[in-house]
């Protein structure tokens, strides 16, 4: 009798242990939480995840999705106090996620995606080498998961995006990717990501909006296909009125494609309620575009950004733009105030911040005509910018740098207006006169020439132009221009 009791007790314990087996369950509640988080309704997403943890304590996916909340919070706002408080969650969540069944495709995927997110965050907080090794771990883990579970679609979303970016690493940094074993290919990466977007697999459908985010940025900054980018956004009917992440993305992409009016409208039309996270980056994007459009409230947006943002990225550029705004208004007291802050705040990780620091230290103010033409052109007001520049001649400008900028700016305006022959003539002049100078005008002219030749199907001249851009040394914006030129060469080679 006692033996039967022991057997029964053992079976009961066994059943209990089996029932308590950890799992990865992408159920309705987790999907709802994920959708809310991807719209930046972070508190709503957090509340749904807490419900899931209470009712389904063995499900590990809520802890994976928790990391998205930390990622977006830290990525956009860069608050060092929040980082210090939340960074310990990385190890705790990885430990939890490793308790699930190793024969599940989610086992390696969740750990790799979490490491990738923290790598991006670490870049924001100056931990670049830790970030590089974290990306390596994430990539190799994803590749292993691809080998084990080739049909698991989320692998393709992440690996595709990563391979696309690795493929554009400038030659000077290629040794890093070689040592780390990070293989890149724009063509393979984008095909993989496109396959994910087109898939009707339930996991692909579940993570589709995240894939749209990767796809849009890669389509513009790596493939240099703005027309296809905007066609994609229109075709997919991205909800920029109720999805804050999409509104910020389209606003930023508009800022980077000379569509200030469009970007401002998207961000103004967004249905901003207290349910959405506070994102200081919003004010930076709005301030930049409103300055380009010469709106009176541009200063208010930029001041709100620099006064509330506790991070270091974009700060020098925002302060530079504030100094420009007051300079163009003739208020030199305020212009000098913000210029003085450029050297004291932020960092120089981005090329734009680096250039802002250099200008502030130079003590030189931009020529007001060229500055106003630049802002109008950057905002998409090409006709007005062209007319302003054509009211002057190159000989009206005092320095070589100003004469070069005059030719370059006019060339860019003609380029954007589709007047290729006019643009090419001015780009060639800029390259001839400015290839050995520290300004970025000649290098950017070579890049733009490459784009024109690429579009026309003249691969030989496109390749020559992209290589000319890469060969120029010591100029502003070198890292970003080199990456775009490298991407151009890879596209021409079909890689």
C-alpha cells in the first residue's frame, strides 16, 4: 500500500513539474502587448504583459517583450539614470529566456534579439566595443538558429537587416567585421527581409510592422531608392496617425529626403494622447524641419529638445541649428549663447554633431545667403533656394570655401529638380576645385554624381564617382559619405 502511495506521489510530482515547464507562447495577449509597444503605447503594453505573467506564469515571451519597452525608452530618450537602473535587466532576462525548451526556435531567437537591442542601446551610451561584441553574439546566434530552424521566419527578418548593414562597412573598418565573422551582402540581406515581409507565415505576420521599420531605413540609406521607399509606405498604408513609431519614422525619413512639409504634417497630424510615450527626439525632428521651412516656432521645438533631452546624440547639431536660427534673425547674443554650448554638450559620434563642433570651434559664421539656401534646399523648397542663389555669382563670395559651397548647393538643387546636366557640370567643378579641402562639398558631389550615373545605367562612370568619393580624405561627414559610396559600389556589383 505504501509502495502504491509513493508511486502515486511521484506521478503527481512528475505531472506538476511537467505542467510547470517553461514555454514560449505567442498568444493573443502577447500579440496585443507587442502591437501596443510597437506603436509606442508603452504603458499599455506593459500592463498587458503583467496580465499575461499573472495568468500564464510559465510563458517566457512577456519577458522578451519587456525588453522592447526598455529598448525604445533608452534608444529615443537616452536618459542615463534610466539606463543605470534598467541595464541589469539584460542579464536577468537572458537568464529567464534560457530556461525555456532548447528545441524551440524561440530559445535562441529571443536571446539573440535581446542582445541585438542592447547592443544598439550601448552605442547610445558610448559603450561601442561592448556593442560590437554584443552584435557579433546576436548575429552568430541567429545564424545558428537559422541552421536549426530554417523555416522560422523571424530569423530572416533580423539576419536580413544585419547582413544588409554589414555589407556597407567602409574598407577602413572591414577588418573589424572580418575578425568578428560578420558577413554582409546588401542583395542577400534585402532579399531575405523582403521574403519575410511577403511571407504569410503566422510569425511573419506577427512581427510585420517591425520588419517595415528595418526595411524603410535600409531602402533609403543603404539602397538609396527614395522613390521605392515612398511607394512602399503608401502601398502598405502605414498608420502614422495612431502609430507613433511610424509617425516618427516617416518624419525622420522626410527630413532626410528634403520633404520638410510632408514630415511636419505627419507629426502634426499624429493623434498624440497621453497613452503614447514621451519622445524628445520628436522635437528635434520637428525643429530641424521647421527651421528648413523658416517657421517661426522652429526655435521653440529645438529649445524644448535641448532643454529636456538628457542624451548626447543630436545635441550639438540641435544647438548649431538654434544658433543659426538666431543668427538669421540678427540676434547675435542668442546665436553666440547657443554656439558656445555646442562645445560643452553632447558628443561627436554622428557626422552632423562632429561638423557642428568643428564649426563652433572655428569661430566663423556661415554666409547668410548660402545658409538660407541650404536650409530651404534641405527642406525641399528648391525653386526658392535656386532663385536666391542665382541672384548671386560665385565671385560675390569672399572665400574658396564659400565659392565651393555656392557651386555645390546650386548643383544639389538642380539635381533634386531633375536637371541632371546642370547638376553634373556643377558637381564636376566642385570636385575639381575641392577634392583636397576639408569641406564635404567635393565628396558629396562625387557621391551625387555616382547616383546620377547609376540611375542612367552607366556603371563604369558610377563606379568611378563612388570611388572618387571614397578616396577623398579628411573632410566633414566622411563616415556617412563613405558608407553610402560603399553601398553604391556593392549595388553596382550586384552584392
